[in-house]
């Protein structure tokens, strides 16, 4: 059973220790042990014990005639945020943390706590109250934290990797030698983008399908002409393929929903007299956009290309067959 009295005492001590660290950092060589004790309302012995706790945690605290000093590398330089800036930063971090899995989520929680601690008291209080009323719905994803760490190491030091990879589309396990160029988060999953020596081209790999990852001991040269943004610019979400012009007609029921979102950098919308619209876009591969179009049911009709139109017609017929009652 938890001893609530001891727990509250420990929380109070931790809050005081953090306050002491902040006082020393903000006022180098101005706070002696006695001044800290008076400021925090504790005995000299307690103040000394708190200083030793900070030192035991690895924080280098020097003693000078005027008072204590903490080495500057233990803290970020002072940053001044407006309430709007702090709220935008915290909300963005929460959104990312809610959608990417536990590994980076924990790191972001620590970062948010540090941002809160650096804010003026009034801003911090308003931020706490406001952020309670903002909700970011999360979607659970595979936890690939250890693999992400190793890939960051490989990318940062240009280390070639060897992976054993499960291909979902081919239902096959293969071995690959990869020059890792970048990692990215798309549609509830982390992906690796790199040059595959097996197929001699740049490919995308879903990281949770990497069964084993090791370094080959070789380095690679990062191509000057590679840009992750340009590489992914024509994809609808993740998949890549042949560039195709797609035209979709959305009826007046869903046209307002389509118009209010910027779905793709290449999109163009033509409004028709009956309230429907023509949605035009150029994508690298049509499989993903096909799934998106079908999610609108009979409110969407593919006009071009014929291959995608025929594919969706065939899918609709298979679905109808599944639901037919004898």
C-alpha cells in the first residue's frame, strides 16, 4: 500500500529541488546556502541536502564566495514565448506524441515540461488551463523506438545497414543492404527511405516490418541531389508509382468537405453549375487515392484515368457480390 504522506513529502522535496536549481541558474553566484534556505523556508541542513541531490543527479554545481553557480550547458538559453507561441508548440508536440508511439512520446513529454518550467508564472498558469481544454485524438501505432534510434545513428553517421524485411504485398521475407537516407512518419507508421542495393533504386520500408537490423561496417555517400520532400511530393500518402493525372467528380453533398481541405500540392478544383466539383490531381500511383475515393461511396465518381475507373468498378462489383443474399 502506498504511503501517501511519504509520497507527498517526496513531491514537495522534488518541487523545492527544482526551484533551487532554477534560482541558481537564473542568478549565478548570488545564492548562498543560507539565502537558498531562507528563500525556500527550510533549514541550512535541508538546503545542503538538496544541493547534494542535484549534484548526485549529475548537475555540476560550483561554490563561489558570492554563491552557487550551475554550468550553462545544463540548461537551454533563456527563450521568451508568447502565450500563443507556447500553446502552439505544446499542442503540436502533443499531436505528434499521440500519433507516433511511446518512444518519442516520452521524450516530448520531458520537453514540454521544460518549456512549461521556462515560462513566466502567468503565462505558464494560463497555458496549463488552456491546454486542458484542447484534445488531440491519438491513433495507436507500432512502437519502433529501438529501431528508430539505430536508424538515426546510421543516417547521422552515414552507415550502411543490413535488414531482414517482411514485405506485406509480396508476403515474403527478404534480406536487403540499404543506404539509409531518411525516416518519416506517415499515416500512423514510421518509414525508412533509402537506396536498396538489391533493386538498385530508392525504396520505402515500413520500419515495424524490419525484423532485424545491423550495421554492415561500410559507409555511404549521401547524394547531394536527394530531397525527401521532392521524393514524396507526388505520392498520395506513402506509396509511389507512375505519375498519373486523376480527375474525380464529387456531388454537391460532399463537395464542401472536399473544398475545405488541401489534400495534395497539385490539386485543382473546378466548380460545376449543379454544385458538384471536379477534383484534379497528379499522383505517383493510384492505389492509395483509389481507397480515398471509395471512402466517399456513391458521392464520388472517377472520370480519369480509365484504368482507375475500371479498377473501382471491379472492386464495387466484388463488394456487391459479398453482400448479396441468396
